[in-house]
C-alpha cells in the first residue's frame, strides 16, 4: 500500500519504503509495529529529531510490505536495500581493502591462503588485517616456524622433486612424503594457535616436542624446536589490552558532527588489539537506526563475525540482529552496550579513536581543499576542481588498445568512479584517435547523466591536449571544463653517459606556449602526479588482463568442446597452460567434465613430434 495517513498502517511487522514524487526509493526500514514506527515520522517536528523533516519533505508515498515475523522483516529489508541502494540508507564507503587468512582443516594437508571474503564453509578464518602486504610478511615468518605447504597439493605432486620453498626450509613437502600426516597435523595445530593469539599454548606445544626429541636423542630436531621457541618469544609482543572474556570482540565507537558520523571498529582477538577500521558516513536519521544499518551491512559483506559486539549506545533490536548474525556465523553472537568495567572502557577507547579519526580527516580535508584552490589558480580553471579526471591510452604494437580513467573527488581517489575502455573504432597504434574515442564516449555519457568533471588531465603533451580541446569544442564544453596535459619527466645524460639529470614534470595548458613547471615536492605536483600514475597503472592492468585472456583463449578455447568453464577447470587442475600441453590423456581424464573424446582432442592438439601418439577409446 502507498498511503500516507499513519492511522491506516497495520500494527504488524513489515518493511516500509519511502518514495519521492517520481517513485524513487529514498529510504527502506523495518519495524515490528509499522503503525507505531511510522507515526514517529508524522509527529510534529519528526519526533523531535531535526533530521527527520529533511527526509519527510521529499517523501510523497510510503509503501509497506507485511511479514509474519520481525525476523522476516529484517531479511526482506536487507535484500531490498542491497537491490535499491536508497539515498538515505547507510553507504559504507571505504578505500581500504581488508583481508583474512583462511585454513581449511578438512584438507588432506591444510594450507594458509589470503582471502577477501569469509564464507560459512567449515574453514577457519583469522583477521581481519588492514594490510595484505603486512600479513604476507607475517606468513613468511610463520612458514619458517611451521613449514606448511604453499601450493595446491595436486600441482606439487606433478613435480619431480619438492619446490624451492622446501629447499629453503619454508615447506615440509607433504606432496613428496617428506613429512607424515601426524607431524603435519602438529604444524597445523601450532599455526592455528599462533594466529588465534594463543602464544603460551604454542610455546608449551613446542617445548613438549623439544623434550621428547631430546630424550630420543634426536638432537637436530630438538635444536630446531629450540630455535622456533626463541623466535616466537622474540617476535610476539605481549599486548594484552583487557581480559574482556567471551572470546573475540568487535567494539564500535562513533563521533557525530552535524550530518556526518565517524564510525570506528576495534578488533580484539584473545585480549589483544588486532587493529581498527573506520568509516565516514552521511546520516540524517536516528543513531539507533544508523548502528543497526551499519552492523547489518558490515557483517553481511563477507567479514569475520566475532563472539561479541560491544556498542556505545543501546540498540532496540539487539537480540533480533544478534540472533540473525548468529545464524549466519553458525555460532552465538552477543550484542551488548556495557555500562561499566573493562568493556565500557574499551567502548570509550573506540569512541576516542572515532573522535581522533574525525579530527584527522578534517585536517586532511582542509589540506586537500587548499591544494584544489591552488590548482584552480595555477591552471586558470573555470571552477574549483571538485572532480578531476585523468585519461591514458595503452597498447603494445597497436594491439589490444585500451583507455583508462582515474578520478579524484574532493582531492581523494575515488576507485568506484574509475572506468576502463576497450578501443572499438581505431585500428593500429593511433593514440590520438584512441584518446578521441575514449573522451567522446566518456563526455557524451557525462552530458546525459549530468556528471561532468571540473578538470581533465591528459597523460601526454601538446598533441594529446589538442585532441582534448577539439572534443570539448565539438560537444560544447570548451569553456566549462578546465584542461591540462602532463608530460613525463625526461632523463638527460652527458656525452659519456655518466652525469644524469632528471627534468621536472611539465604541464601543458591551452593557449600557453611554454609548459608550466611546478616546484619539486609541491602538494599540487604530488596530487596530480599520483593521479597520472594511478591512471597509467589502471590502463596497464586492464591491457595485461585482455592480453592474458587472448593468450589463454588462443591456446584452449579454440579446441572444440573447451569453453570458459572447462578452460577454468583445466587451469585449476594443472596450474598452467604449459602443464596442460604436457599432460597425457590419462591425466586429462582426471579433470572434472573432460570426456575421453575431449581428452584425446586436447592431447592431439598439443602433441609435439616427440610425443608418441596415443588414444583411448570408449
């Protein structure tokens, strides 16, 4: 129903969708009593919350969907928000990529892998970790202490001898029988305890094994275990924050400032502060709704769900949300708002972190605004460049030409706005024509969607700048968008090639003969250089991806019966195209989905003169 009279809404659980005059969904919420919840929106002053009238001024209709239970309303609300992405619901934008470490104890010989999504698949997950580089370095140290396998066991068993990791002592080579299943299980036990933060358990385990090895006169093994114990004692820092009990905790802190809220999550694992994660969100409604929406969206995005979630303010539907998250996790999840003791102090610590993040973000915002004002003056732009776009073209000998666009919004990189373009109308290595095509496609769409930049930066010199000027003039945008070309610095050497001098970056502007040079280390130069480098990286990455696909397709998908699914299965089983080419028919038959006829076809396709012909019949 789409009525607006609050007295006509049913007093039952359900979901409500607030829409504007054009039918666009502005906000989606759920309630165990729709009449009571929606009456708040129609009360004078919006229930005393100044932000409610901002939403209600745009609401022309409210559609409600009834459910049997409040839990069903929660599930429906979650699905509808993912589908429609309403303007007034929370949008967790985060420029950081967090990773976790996965270990599947059901594997024959479990291994560690870094993943970005957590699934309810029976495996063990550790994290989250803010830096994939840092956790990779940590895993290197763990491999030295507990040498688990690195690669897929099937791929390793195809080798004639153990891999290089085994030779340098970072892999126990279970693929070649260099370690028993029982001893490998001991290594896994140590890794799980170490990643779980149970350092005393790891040390006790190693000490017991060292004593047994010494008593059995296996002195080399005992010495190795002794070195492992010392390495752990040196590398593990005792950083106990508080004994909060109840396993792992995520602690939420927030700081409000007008229409923005800074959110911070502290990750506590086994009494240790593992790290934090922060978000800045625009929010115009009640804080209770913000916390609920945040927890629902964050913990359904493929992250680790902890035993406890501690909040700074009471949550009306804490039991409902905790029960739902517990079902997703397969284990009980407690959501609470502590009022005293260590847990309350940790919540206050999270709030102080949120306040500090807000302060630092404000300082960075002011600094970026100052840089944008300098760009406005230096490049004589028609408006403050709140949105800057940079374009680059990439190809190799005229093949697989691609274009890329990287974007700065308010001086910050906006990866969600990046775009890649496969060149469609240009043959060969014609960068000018390719650039013209990309610019026309981007700006024509920008005109239709009313989304245009205030500045365009081109990776190139006068020639590329001329192309940009012509496209802008053709589309009637010449005086509306500021433009510039950035030419890479040049390296000069003397006659003997010994004295090397690197010139400054040069910026070419329309109507100016000589390029503009900025002083080394200036914030403007740093911002625009990083944007150019990001655009170049984005183009090269896309070009390599297309080239890799083309190589694989020419090698596999040209074989009758091999499509994308079987190609993926073959590569997953053998690990590389080289291994597929060298495989015998019997080995090809082990791949799921490969029939006898297809195995013979693949073998005959890749058979070299040294191979003796073989064929297996039905």
